[in-house]
C-alpha cells in the first residue's frame, strides 16, 4: 500500500581520515527511519560523494559535486579529526565549502570534532593545524560538539538528529507539506486540459451507425452470394412425417425488405431460400425457440444464421440512429478532479457556478424518438452512454466511491412488472436522474452545480460521473473545492 513519506537528504562531509564514523552515520539514519518513517512519514537519506556523485566534465570537481547533490541536500553532518582536506578555489577544503553552502542557505549543519586517540607519527602537522584553526573560528558560533569514542559519537548524533527532526516546528512543517492539493481539469478526446475545455458531446459507446451500416451491407452481400434452391415439399412423403421445412418468418422478411428498399439494395427472389434446411417438427423447442435442431448443409445453416443476424443488426441500427442523432449537436465539459498533493483527501464538495443561461440541465436534454426510448431503457445502459470511462491518465468516478455509502441498485425490472403499462418516457427520465449525480441551484444571475466525491488518493485524477452540458456562450464564474477559498476560472467561448 502506498504511503505518504517526506524524504530529507543528509549530506555527509568529511576528510579522508574519517572512515568508521561514516558507517555509524548510516546506521543511525537507518535506526531513525525504522522508528519514525511509518508513524511520522519522515525518511532520511544519506548522501556522500562516494555513492552520490557520477563522472562529469565541464567544471571544477567540487563545483560539479555541488551541482550534482550538495546544494539539494536538506541538512549536513561534518566531521573532522586530524585532516582538513584538499583546498578548493574558494575555501580551505571541500568540506569547508560544503559547510558554508549549507549555512548560507539557512540549513542545519551537525558539526563534530573527533578527540579519539591517535598515534602522533601518523598526524600531518599542517593539516592538523588547519583543523584546529577552523575549530577556533566556529567555537564562538556554538556549531560543533566533540567526542572521544565511536560510541560517544553514535549517542550524540542520534540525539541531535532526533531533536532536530522531531521538534514541534519541524512536525508542523511536515504536516503542512503532507496535504492534498486539489485542482479541477478537463479532458477531451484523451487529452487533459488545465482549464474547462468545451467539446462536442459523443456518446460513450462502441456503437457507431456508420460501422453498423457497413456490417449490414456485408451481411446482405454474403446472403446474396449464398445461392440455394427452394425446399421440396415433403408433406406426402415418409420424411414429411418427421421433418418440416425451415422458413424465414414474414416479420423478418418485412424488416429486411423495408431496410433494403430504404437503402436501395436489390434483393433477388432467392434471397430467403434456405435449400433443404429442415427441422424435426416432433421435437419441442425450448423458450424463445432455443434448442431447435436443424438438419442441412453448412451453407444452408450459415445462410439461416446470417439472415437472423441481419434482422437483429437492422433493428439495432434503426433503434440506435435516433439516439445518436438526438445528442449529436450538444456541447459539454468533461471535468476531472486532480490531487497533486502528497496525501489523500476525502469527503470533497465541489461547487461550480455558471452564468445563468449557459448551463444545460440534464432534464433539458432532448428525448430520443418514442420508438427508441424502449430500446434505450431495455438494451442500453444510460450510465455507460453518458459516463466518462477511466483511462491510463485518470480513474472513473465509481473508483472514488466508498462502497458502503453507495449500494448498487439493480436496473432489472421487478418480478411481475407489466411491460404493457410501462411508461418509457418516465423511466428514461428517472434513469437520467440516477446517472447525473449533481445537485443544481438556480438564481437570477447564475446556476450552481454541486458534486460530492468520497475519496481521492495522492497523485491521482478522478473523472466526474458524467459530462456537464453547456450552451455555446459559456462563462464559468466560480469554482469552490472543499468549501474553502475559491479559485477564479473564467472561460468564454
């Protein structure tokens, strides 16, 4: 599970005679992270030239190190013993330059001087003098501590590290950094926009009238090319006792001929001939004709299947075209809520204020033709048609719900429901009310749209449940998130 952790980089700055202390620093940092990373969301990463630098040219070595990682560190620990280090262009050593960079930037420097015993013959007198001179310069600034053993250093450093990162002002800083940052965006044709992009509304469906027509034309062609003779009458034969010819119903023929006439497609006289395809009429078909057993050649069975498929495709197209045309001239905005912060947020109230007359309430949307309303209610999901699908760039609205707060209601009619008395207009409108989960408030000068989002993770984008329909001359007056200070967001088309 992803966690919110703020990482601080700790620079380790010391001359070459400091070795054991570097290992101790790493151990102390690891101990600190184990204790406080999970409960407080703090993580410290040590940075040292031996593991944090890389080969680069174009400048002096120390300046390259400064650019690569020194200047980006949040705090530093500097340790001196007998050596001061190699001079740079500006300072007595690289360690001194790194310390001054950190202090000038107002960052914390933990400075220590080792008083561990050492063989006098191993001391470079010039280097040791520089260490003491440097120590004297910083003595009055109270910036350093001394230690006489590795264990003393371990205790000192852990105490100082904990005191610095666990003091109240630091915790307050962490809390202020670990917060959600909510922002409204929009999407159109797969591209994200920082403002409200107004685009043509397109039904969220894989159905397309042009593609459906192409499929129908291909079926007409396949059926026409499948030439079969007519069935011989077997009523007076022995076979006629058991079998009857399979014929295309008059309703199916009428549907196909009507469409063919409308599309000016010529149908040959043998278009509906199924050859010798037959059915045992002593068998009992199951409900809706399923389970019927046909006997005939593969070509005969295929032609029958294609004719039935053709009828279904025509009926679907004739029902779909009015729905497609009903919404083809509408404009909309597909809003998204983005959390660019470092922690999640929940129970979010969004408020959009539109200039009066520029917002199209879903109750004002045009109704499909009466014949297509039944198809829309029974064969289409309005939640899908008007919904905004999630992509690799953002999640859909349902992904932000808290499951216990939103029980899923079934759209299947209850047992005993009379379809003969069903009011499809009223059903369609009620379904739209369920799909468009916005609250609307109208005044003389504006219309306010409100939406509640249960939950959004950090670095996540969530879509609104549906587009918001608008007129051509739209002005968005105001946007409020979390009922806090509002963000002005004007857009005129």
